[in-house]
C-alpha cells in the first residue's frame, strides 16, 4: 500500500514536469463549454474522479477559479494548456505552479457560481461541471474571494502542531462606539440648519452608549465623548486596545450639491479593507510566537481575519435589518468599503452612515434628538440580536473610558 502511494506520488510529480504524456490519474482530458440562456456551463473531463472547489475572484481582475486537489493537463487539442471560452467566459489557462492545480478563467462580466456537479463517465471521462450565471457587480463583489479557512484546516493545525483556534468568547460583551470626525474636522457640513456631521455623530453615539449601559449587558468604550479631533489611526488603535467584540463607527453622509440621495447605509469591509486588516495584524506582530512555525502564525492570523470579516458581515446584516424597520435605507443590500477606521486586525467593525445631511428630510431627522434616539434604538436591537448567542449572565455594564479624550490629552 505504501509502495503504491509512493509510486502514484512519483508519477504525479513527473507529470507536472512532463506536461502531458501517457494517461495517468487525475489527468484533465477535455474542457468544453455550453452556452445557455441563463447560464454558461463549463465541463471538465478527467481520467479519475477529482476533488475540486469553484469560486470567483474580483481582484485584480474578474476570474473564475476551479481548484483541484490534484490534476495534470492532458488535453491534446490544447498543448499550451490555454484556450478560449464562450459567453461570459474569456481566456482560460491551466496553472500548475501553485500548491494546488487550478484552471483560471477570465470573466467578461460579473458572474457567480450557480451550481457544481460531479458526474460519472458517460462515454468519456469523469465530469466536473460548473455553471456560472450573470449577477450584479455588487453581488459579484460580495460573493468573490478565496474560500474562508475551513474546519479541516483547524483540525490539521490541531493534529500537526497542537494549536487550536478559538473564536473570541463573548463572556463580557464590549462595544466600541466611534462618533466620526470631531474638533477641527466637522465632517459633512450642515446646509439645512442643525449641527454639522461631527455633532450629529457625537449626539447619536452618546445616546447609543447610554442605551447599551442601561441594559446592564455591555461594556462601552467611546473613541471620543466630546468635540475633539481623533486621528483615524488612533481610532483603530483604540479598537485594538479595547479588545472589543464590536466596533461601530457613526457617520452622516453627504452627496455634495445633489440633494436627492437619502437614507441610511451600513458598510462592512471590502477585500481591500480585509487586506489592510491583515497587514495591520502582521505589522503589529500579532500571534507571532517563537515556539511556532511562521506558517502556523500566519494561518492563525488568517483565521482571526476571517472571523472579523464574517462577524462584521453578520452584524452589518443585523443592523441593516433593524434600521430598515423604522428608517429609510439608501442601499438595502450589503455594502462594503475600504474605510481605514474598520481595519483593526481583530475587531468586527461596521461603518453606519445614518442618512444624508445633504437631503432635507434626512437632515431634519438626523438633527432631531427623538429621531436620533429611534435610530439608536434600532442599533441597540441589532447589537442585542447579534450577541443573543452569548446568553444571559450577570449584569456587567461599565463605561470604561472616553478613549478619544485620553488620546488627545496624551498627544499634547
Ligand atoms: Zn463622516
């Protein structure tokens, strides 16, 4: 048995360098396409059944990737291991240089994987079928990306090096509230009377703080609790030092001279912001442990980032749902952006644009304390539903600090 395994490994090794020779295990023997009204079908034939994953990537260019645990190229009609698709599929290429073998297809328009199938031979080889369908740019952005680390990886880590990744516990729920702008930075400037953005953000933030504390279930950290200027980097640092379970940045939008846009928007992190969070983690030396291989630390960082990304998305969804019950939404769909303030390496984070100060109705709403309270009640409901899994426990509300004021004081 061991001999056979070694022999197979050797033949795969040789095949990787020989290109296409005699038929062997997991050889791709055909790639073909079918154009249908609602989707494009890609069929890959192999000599043996194969394990695969199909996913799209949005950066640096729109692509579909079909990654095989192991495969070699053996399509005789395409000796350069490249070809051309149909419909939304442009050029494709077989890439055997990465740790896994991949077929990479360029996409001419935003698409998503609709279904995948593994079919037994029917006159030819085993068939891997991937159907892709057109989608909106927003959905494409939302559904694209390398698949998140899986449980298998956790198991592997445990077996290999005895390191387990434990998601943050929420025994004590700590929330950082970040009223945007402040001091010499007014944010969006009022044009219908009432306060500038910095005032609206602060007023809403203080209401949310008091609502959270009144439940007896939360600890709260403010990045500022008065009209002071706090650098973006300092806000990120406050999130980091707070070791919090959630970071919520409060803002009011501006559409410049356009008075039409109205309603609230909830942003979580886009792929660039996720990359920045990862870069922050590495720069800060997180999870670096001399007793561990570098790759393990790297994997733990990636798991932490994946958790942050997933929890941010989950909370954004809860907040959008709750706010949508009582207030207009500008975008009732997941929105992602590269906001610096969201890029602490670990804390799930969203940016809440509460409405447009450049819209007459929104401006009236945002400057009304009653309406601010209503909006923050929605935020409280979202936080409560997000942390419902944490269960009850002893009341433990505590107002920890107005970290922003401390920051400014220590910077002087
Ligand atoms: Zn703002």
